[in-house]
C-alpha cells in the first residue's frame, strides 16, 4: 500500500523543484550550486533535474496554477535576500494542492497495480469527500 504522502514526496515535490530549478537557471541565470543552496538540495539533484533524470514522474507544468506558483517561488528565491519562508509556504501549498485535487491518482494507480482510486478519499485527509478542490494562493 503506497501512502499519498510517499507519492507527493517522491514525485510531486521533485517535479515542482525541477520546475523551480529550471526557472532559476534559465530566467535568473543562477548556477546549479546557487539553485541547490536556495532550494536546500544538493547540486547533484539540480543536475539531475536539468538532465530530466529526476522530477519527471509527473508533469505539473500542465497545471497553470502550479506553473504560476513555480514562477513565484523562483522569483522569491532569485532575489538578493531570498524569502525562504514564503517559498517554503508556497511549496507546501503546491504539495497540498496536488494531493487534494487528485492530481496524483493516475500515478498512484500506475505505481500500485490493482489499486483503484475510484471512491478513494485518502488524499483528502480530514476534509469531507464533497469538499471539492482547493485553490492555490499565489500572491505577488
């Protein structure tokens, strides 16, 4: 049995970090080491994001809200005085967003043959099943 938090930590979070990493290197001309320091990962991880060897289990770029959140986190981390607390808040919000909006259900079914996400509300935690989706609060 694969727990939703495992899927978030092993697929969604690396995918989101890869998005931010790409933005920091492409749009802000930061080195891999600078990106690694600001994201709190190793330079090898950033290299793996760039080579698409890590963070590719799920494509989060297709969700406009997540793409905007990645833009905002990159902007926060690229500044002379990076606001790591706000970046961390947004990254956590994205992880919750992908979980609560059932973004990972298809991946869960692929990773765990025989598991059906139909009627599964594990990702909602204590939220009622009819609570709908949550929205990202990406302030500028």
